[in-house]
């Protein structure tokens, strides 16, 4: 079991973030905020996929006006993503944002920050102070050497947090992101040593979904395995539902969430396989898509590793030449010919 780093507990609407709460998955809408209907549809899709917080960009006054409408149409707590304008931050707070995201590299004037803090206190709105490496680098006239960027991000976060604490505002979530996997890990380790606020984890951008999964799993998985991180987002180009899917796979792999959907385990295949394991596994996977039960199903290509995997699965197929052995909870229950494997599995799944 992973021992979570102890943090304060922050409420974001109905969602709790912090060490005594489960790790929270969040994502961001990818359509213009002013397009209210499309935003609402995408938010519903994200929630259905398992997203617990959704962030929307509000760069213009029209966006905060639309944000106010969207808040009334969804049940999930919404976060307003603010970068350069204190006005947009206050408007989003007044529009019903459960949390706003501020970038210390982009909102720097003390009077603006204090104005935002006071509005957030009045409306009981949480704030995420999110440092991005790319923004922080612009604070100096010369580019910052790679080996000093982590220290610079931490220094800027300390200055920012001090403003909030001087104002007696502690409804804070902190994040420090880079597109570099190693620096993301290092800065979050330093943040965990320095602050007791919940940490939001993510890379600033990880690529297309097929390219984002591995660097996200490495960065987020490393930190989460060390007990660091209370909410996560996988930043991938394209459909945000894919972000949620990858994030949940990371949490599942670490045992950090209660599984609510089927899990398919498939052997990598080798020269021992005497049937098309991949084709069989895809057919089984298609059948599992119809279920919302946390059942574990294993598809094995031979009897070498098959029985062992079957012991850890509620349902397992151990294939042999022209036939397969079917296991339930580690006990062999039948032997079926190859053309009867899928019907037999479907029959067993109906008993779940």
C-alpha cells in the first residue's frame, strides 16, 4: 500500500482534495467556453468517463459570462483557468467557480493578487497556484539554465504562497509543471518537502494521446508511488476523455482507486501460442465493454503462465491447440473447443 504524504484538506465544491481523500482526476474542456452547449456536452462526457473536476479557459469577459451559465447546467465542480487578468479571476469567482487556477508567472502585481484572494475568501472559492516552467523562465532577462529551473520554480512558489498566507488564505492547491518528465518529478519532490498543501500533478503538455501515456505514467506514477500528489491531470492533445482514461489507468496500476470497470489481462504471446491470442483478446475486450463491473479477466495463450494468472483473475482463458481451459476464481470449470470460447465466456460474464 502507498503511504500518502500528509496534507491539508481543501474543499473544491463537493470534492475534497488532500491526503485523507482519494486522488482526484481532473481534465479540461477543449472547445470555446462561449459555446455553452458544446461545453456542457463535453463536461458530461468527462464526468461519465470518471472525471471529478473540470477546468475551463476564461481569457475574455465573454468567457466568464458563459462560465456563469455553464455552472448552472452541470453538477461537477468547475475550475476557471486564469492567466493574465485579475478581472477575469474575480468574474469567474462571482460566476460560481469552485476553484480558479492562477499562474504566478502571469499574474504578478500584489494588488491584483490580494484582490483575487479577497474575492475568493468571500465566496469560499479554492485557488490553485500553478507554476509553469515556461512562464517562470520569462521572469528573468536571460534564459534560465536547465539545472536552475527547479530552484527558480520553487522560489517563485514560496513568494506566491507567502502572499496568500499573509492574507490568512489557506484554501490552496499547488502545482509546478514542466514538459520535461525529470524536472516535473524533481520540482514536485521539492514542493512536497516545503509545503503541506495538496499538490496537483501533471506535465504541461505530453503530446497526442498515444504519445502522452508513457511520459505521464512515468512522471505521475513515480510521484504517486512516493505518496506525492492529491489530484492529477494528463495533458494530451485531442479528446479530453482520453486524458481521463490514461489518468485512471495510472491510478488503477498503483491501486490508488477502487476499480469500477472490467480489467483485461492479456499475455504478450510467444512461440508457444497455438491460437490467435490477440484476436481472441479483442473479442473478449469488446464483450467487457458492455459491463460496468470491476471484474478481472485474463486471456492466456498457453498453459505455462495461464494457470498462475487464472489464480489472480475472476475469469480466465488458458488457450491450447483448438481448445481452451476456462477458470473462475482460480478453479478450472470447463474445457471448450476454440469456436466455443467466446460463447462460453459470454455465458460466464452473465453470471457476474
